[in-house]
């Protein structure tokens, strides 16, 4: 029997000189080359330490992959991560990412125990040749990070260029941050999580902050966020949240290209799963919004693609990969008939590999 869902493994734990690969992000260039980004974690599977942004390229829709290349590194041996790539209408790939110094951890940063120069800083790199070569990193921290924010992260996963409406051509990168604590809190509490986005109206040369969603009440606290453009240029945003609100997801809409939200993020209890990153992809044709993420309510497992035919109001299961452990993921349109899913998974743990699965769009759009 022919496999209707061919799956490759661009990244395997313990290969290419790295301990673990995490945080997948995928785009297809205007020439049809699939770019699979990840964090290459040198020393351990942990979120800090010596971490590079790495890339593998595919010329056959994700069936096979070129050799690994390092796109971004923190020169002092710290962390470069959270890759947020965008394929622009002029064919470039704009990559937004964050870096932090050696010895810095999320807990220390959230507690205010790390100097600004060692904390989370934001950079942009650009490729004009489908990911073969990249420009030197250019720091944009002062444009997109408020001085009081402590933790800071882009997406993770792909970001978007708006293609319709009055803001066509705008680059939009969802992001999250943490606020300084009040009272006896230390800043690590989830209620200090907030969300915002980065906007550029000149192809990534200059940036500014768009919407900001800060509500430190413990009900919905925005964390890792993904975005999709709906017909007419309206933007749908979906976020991870660990709070008292129903479920573990929340969503919001923007009618002005990400500058403001129509309403603050509200619970989206229709997407059942653990507290984890998820990915969005609008596919038109046939006019369906997709969401990928684990579907087990209590564990990072059961990678599933869900579909919405009403722009994110309601959701149904469209494709289940397996019942195995699984965590972060990113969706990418490969061609007119196929969607790709780049996702963390393994037989005995979710971080053993990053796999890539080709899924017929007709299966997802029913």
C-alpha cells in the first residue's frame, strides 16, 4: 500500500553536532524551495545555553533535505532562537529571531536578574537566494521591545506578509513578553505574560510595535502566538495560554493589519490540547483555516491538524498524525494540492526528532 502521507526526518537528536533540535519553523520560497528552520541546541535539550538557529533546505517538497547550515548564532556562546521567517512578495526571506547572552535563562530574565545587554534582543536577517546565504544580523531591539519588558520571544513558527486590503505588503510577526511584577511577586508568574506583534511597512527595514495585550489578572495571559491572514486582510491570531480561562488556547482578530485588536484575546476552548505552541495556516483556495498542535488535553502528544470553515470560530479534527509524543509544529503551503507539517515528535519523547509530513490539502478541506 502506498503511503499517502510521506514523512521525512530533517532533524534527529544527536546528529550534526547538536544534542537536540527544537522550535520548528517552515516556509516555501517563491522558487518552491522548502526551508525548515529549527533551534540547534548544542549542550542539552534545555531552552538556554549554546543554541544556534539552523536550516535545512528541500528542493522536492520536503521529501529530502540538504545538509544543515547555521543561519544565526550568539557570538559569546549564548542563545539564538525563536526563528520567525517570512517569504515576501519580492521573493526575499526575512528572518526575525531573538538572542540572549550565555548564562541567561528565562527565569533569571523574568526575575530581572540579567543585564539588558545579556537579556533578550531582537535581530533581522535576510536571504535573497532562497536561503543559501544570509545577511549579517541587524539588531532592532529598540524598535520593538519596550524597556520595561523582561522576557521576549517571537512567534515561534513562520510569520506573515499581508497580501490583501489597505495594509498589503506589511510584515507581521506575533511575539510575547513578560511584565515586571507587582507586590511580592517575582515576575515568573504566568499572569505577567503578555502579547504583541512587530510590524514593518517597508519590507523589514524598519519595525514598530503593533497591538499590545497585557492583562495581568490570571484569566487570559498571552504567550506564544501565531497569525494568519483571512480574506480581505483581516488577521486571525491564536495563542498559548496557561491561566484560569477555559482551555489552553485563546484567540483574537485585527481589522487594521495588527495595529490593534478588535477585542482582547478571549478563550478558544474548541482547540483542546496541552499548554504548547501551535501553528496557523490560511489556505485559499479552498478557503480553510488550519491549526496544528497536540490534541491530548494533558500531555504533549497526538499531533493533529484541525480545520475551521468559519475563520476560527469553530474547529474540527482534519488529520491525526499519530498518538505518539509530539510538541511544537509549523504548517506550510507546499503547492496547490499539498500542505506540509514540520513538527517535534518521537517514539518515547516529543523532542527526539523534527519530522516533516506532506498532507493532501483535499483531505484537510473536507
